[in-house]
């Protein structure tokens, strides 16, 4: 439910935007994602919120694969991680805002 995409305000050309989506989808490590993010900053300047959130969601996706998490769901401030063995872990973010949900999920995944 998080609004995240590579904004056409940041990358104006459709072809370039699609190429960036493709490159991000092929990343196998968090470092690769951050390298692409740095490249975007160098080429296009400061990233807007939807673009930053998209990058963070790609990182979260890679971390979930590493920790055998098959899904993450959020409702209001509650975030639930469902593992491959169907066990669940729930945590609460500071607010239901997208940036707080992302930061809380990212913090949990980096600590795990």
C-alpha cells in the first residue's frame, strides 16, 4: 500500500526509467541497489519521495529473501512479517506514514 515508483520528475525519459526498473529487478545484493541509487543522484540530482521509497522497497525485498520472509503486510502502524515456515512476527511503527512503515521494516530486517 506504499506509493513508490521511479518518478518521471526525476527520470523524465520513459526508456531510461524502464532501464532503471530492469536493472533494479536484477539486483541480487543490497550494495548493488545502493550503487544504482548513487548513480541516480549523480545523474538526476536529489531523489523525490516516491523514488526514494521505491529504492528502499527494493532493498526490503532483497532483505526478505535473505531472511526467508515470504510476505510483509501492514495495517495502520502494525507490520507483520510472515516467514517461509508460516510463523509470524509483528512490530509497530511510529506512525502509519509510508516513511515510518518503511523505516521500521528496514530496521527490523537489518537487525535480524
